[in-house]
């Protein structure tokens, strides 16, 4: 009978650990979902910001507009050619330089 009591106690501890683990897992999954949603929003804001300053031709780093194009690529997006500055004509946009990165659907 002592053995049964010992095993019952042990099973009770394991059940408590299991419930605690499930609660922690649920909480971590909720936190992960929230962080993913925040990252999606941040990436959208970055995309919009970079395309806005590209369209305006704003060189905030004083190194030319190429850094903006690279920044768009680095967040995993394609450059929308409709957002190139108005003062650049099609000849100035070197399609041979960036063919894999430009969003040609928006040309």
C-alpha cells in the first residue's frame, strides 16, 4: 500500500508539471503570435517608409538613393518602380542592374 501511495503522489506531481507546462506553452504561443504580428506591422511600415523617401528622392544618408533600394531588398521586398523619383526617367533606372529585385508587375 505504501507503494501505491508513493506512485499516486508521483503521478500527482507529474500531472501538476504537465498542467504547468501546458499553461506556459499556451502563454509562449500567444507571445510568439503577438511578436509575429508586430514584426509584420514593422516590416509594412519600413516598406512604406522606404518607398515614400524613394519616391520623394530623399537621400537622408547623403550616399545616393541606392541605399534605399538595398534597404527594401534587405527586408525581403521588391522595389516598386512606380515609387522611383519622378526626375528619373526609365533610362536612368538600370533594369539590368536590378532585374531580380524589381517588382516588374508595377513597372
